[in-house]
C-alpha cells in the first residue's frame, strides 16, 4: 500500500538502524556501552519524587488536568525566567506548559504553518526542529549552525530568494548536537534581522542549565523587543533529570503562545496533575539539584575528552549540553557517520549517534552522550582504541578503509 502523505514526507529515521544493531548485540550477550541516545541516567532528585508521591495520594489530582499547565506551575516558570534571565513574563498569557520541548515544537509547527511555508532551520540540528514543520506541511531551508558572522549572509539570501518569504527561524543554543553556545550580542543581531523581515523566532533552550565553562547561556528573550517575535522552549528533562516525566514550557509572544495553547487544547489535557505539582516544587527550589547535575556531566565530559583523546579519537570539550560532537577519525571518515556508528556497535560494543541523523552537514561527525558513568566512559575509550588499532587486520575483508565516498 502507498505510504500516507505525512509519513511519506519524513526521511528514514537513521537512528533506528543503530538501535536495531544495539538490540541484536545485547540479545547476543554483548555489553553495549550506550553513548547514543540522550537519555539521562541520573535519578530525579528525591525531593521531587517525594512531592509527586505526596500529591498523588489526593484523588482529586487524578482527574483531567489543565492543557496549558496549572496556574502554580506557570507562575513558577515565570519566576524562574525572572531570576535566571531577568525576563518578565505574564504567567497567564506568555507561559504554557508542554509535554517536553519536543511536543511543544511539534504543536507550534501545527499552530503556525500553512502548506508550503518556508522555515529556516539549522543544519545539523535536533530532528524535531525540521520534522515537526515537515509534518505540518512546511518546507525546510537549511541554515548555518555557527552563531557568528557566517550565520547571517545565508539568512539574507533566504529572504531574497525564498517564495514565499520565510515564516520562522529556528535557534538552538546551547545546540544539540553541536554543543555550540550563542552570545547575547548574537541574539541581538538575530532579533534585529527578524523584526526587519517580519520573521518569527523559535528558540530551543533545553540545555540552558547544562553548561561548564564561562557565563551561563543567555535567553534570546533578554534582548529588548524580542518578545514581539519570539517564543522560547525549555525542558525539565535534563535540568532536573526528569526525562520520562515529560514536562517542558513555551514562553514568549502572547499571540504565538495563544495559538499554541489553542492547538494543544484540542489535542491533550496536559500532564498528570501530580507531575505538574512536583515540577512546580522543583522550579521553586534553591537550585542545588541543578548544580549537582551540572557537576556530574562536567566530570564525565572531562573523562571522555581525556580518555578518548588517548585512544586516538579526539573529542573537543563541549562548553555546554550533555553531548560531545566529535569528528570521525580520519581513517574512517569516508565511511560516513551511519556506517561508522554501526562498526562501533559491532566491533567495539559502543553505541553513538550518527551525525547524519541531525542533517547532511553532520555526516562527518558522531554525537556522544554523557549518559554513562566515568568508569563506563573509560571502558568505551579502551574498546574503541582496541578496535581502531586492529582495524587494518580485522576488517580488510569487510570494508575498504581506503575507499572514498
């Protein structure tokens, strides 16, 4: 049977090929060190779990909840933005709770996109940034991911040559997968461009609290006038180690938040109320839980950079996020990121995310997630070193290491 229209618009999900290999290897008894999926292994802080257990005892909380988020939760998110960024938000009109930032992005795409609308999207980037708009009928025009002067000439060309004119520009800093961090001066230039050309700015700030060097990453909403054109998405998944809880937020421009809220009101009843109350408790905390999560990832980052470097696999130290973005060692680069990732599963018992899954500009890279403890990261480095040092002898009859793409 012919594929349905929206399914047909989606490219193959390349991560699934690596996932199948992982599952097959584990079924055969292999101990796979999984640095592929960005699935935090740290437990949710006990105080948050305790609040959930307390609230769930009240049967009144078992009813349908509020799609846009209970008032206390939206007030807590507004208070967080005031403390962290100095940004004032109206919790009634400028904040909506989402089922993670991924759902928020997808439903914003449904809310604002007409068939054929052009969306300016970084390449490489987190897949939902593009796929959400593709499913909504939009057209993706790829942009640079570097937050510097090279970012703007392609934007100018896009405005001149795209028909229709671009509807929205997607930002993602700190970036998944590249871990690049933007400055407030860069955001000022982005907002000036967006206002000049009447373009919506959608900013994914899911990793605002996972940073290691220098000043905390800013919010684009800190720029004067940004609220006129911008919505920003955040998540509690990484910040509070709450990935399975599915709790995030969209904040910013009232008109855009109203559109998202209306779409969501047709699609869901919001997160389970006890989860929303526990999330409120987390946001109103003293920040010590966030600091501990940050410290764990920093230690893992340092171990990965050191041990992988000694293994002959150079990993640039990421300034933020729970990921490292590493170029494939030169000997294997011609294979492309998907084939290299498969080899690591099969020959080194290590899983990574192929860069091609984040866009064609990522095909020389793999993404390494800091979701295994320091001992396991060192073991992954040893496995990879052994694989790479013996590849010429063990793989001569499998695949040519001297071929070119």
